[in-house]
């Protein structure tokens, strides 16, 4: 934890102590004022009872310190829990962004006259704006100083999206090479196969659960999937994850004069 964070927690403890002690002091002072009123002075029994209450409520520095300390400990523990969860989430999405960056660099780094080793990052630029499926959107940045090139990897509910900034030193692809655009349509045509496999897995293993999987594919020019892996998922069944990869590996995309395609697909799983 940084020094300024220690200072903030110390200041928070001081504020808590002053607040608790001040409240108890004001409460005791109010009781004393009430005890000095004519009505309570004329009632010895009530006055005696009130004086006992005043003595109990009189603020103790030690008890106030303990109370403030325990309060700060509780708040600090909650803060640490949520901060740890946030760091784990960022780490997961950073791993996705790094994989996407490596694939992007394979296809585009030479276009900007750089190598992957020249890209410094990742730096988290944005951590906000939850999508429809309650997954946060992140933007990670890599940059090269000479030549000046910036790569932004946007991670959202649908996968990854890369944006390059810089001066190109050559065209990025041969104009005779086609850019593959059939990834989504082919996968969606096979959605029933995925749904059937998921339903079958739930029938065999009722304790299994899972709602999403981020799958990364490498597609050859002939349309064959040469590599597939799951980047992120909440599926708790190794058997179903392996079966899911088999389904994606057996997909057939269009064959032609395509460049090698690296594609990340965000799959939503729904129980029937």
C-alpha cells in the first residue's frame, strides 16, 4: 500500500475518533444541562438516576479509540475485499487484452514499422461503463516512442476491438488478399449445436453451471480452425469446456485467398 494511502486511513481514523468522541461529549453535555433544570432538580430520585447515566455516558478516550479503531478495521476490510476483487477482474481482462495485442501485432506491427518488443504496456486507460450483460468495459494501451505508435485494446461484452494510432510505413495487407468477415455468421449457424451440448451437459451433471465463454480462434485461409482456446469463462466443468473447444475446432469457414484470421468470440450460454 502506498504511503499516501496510509495517510488517508490515518486521517479517516482521526475523523472517526473525533466524531465519536465529540458526539458522546455533546450527548453528555446535553444531559448535564437537563440535570440542571428546575424540574429535574426538584425530583431527587430522577436526578440521582440521571447523574448515574451521565457518569456512564461520559466519554472515555480509551473506549473511543477502541470504537474508532474497530470501525476503521471493518471499513478497511470491506475496502480490501472489493479492491482485491477489482484487481482480479482487471487482471483477467488484461490477460485477454494482452493476447489480443499479440495477435494484432502479428498482423499490424510491421505496418507501423515496429516490433512487439517496442510496445510498452499495458496501461489501463478506462475502467467503467458496464454493458448489458453486466461485464465491465476496459481500454488498455500499448505505445511505442520511436516511431510514435499507440495501440488501444477495447475489451467489452462482445470480445476485443483494436484501434491503432500512428503513421503507416506500408500497406497492412496485400489488396489481393481477402479479409474474412464470416466469423459471426458461421458461429451463429452452429449455435444450436452449442446449445444442445450445453443442455446435455446440464442433464448429465446438474451441478454444472456457466453463462459465458470467451473463445479465441485461429482460422486458416482454407477455412479450417487451426487453434482454439478459452480465454475466460465461468464454466465449472472441464469436460464441457473441452467439448466446447471441439465444436469450435470443427467449424468450417469460407475457403479462399484469405489472410490468417485471429478472432475472439464472446459466447453466451442459456439454459432451456
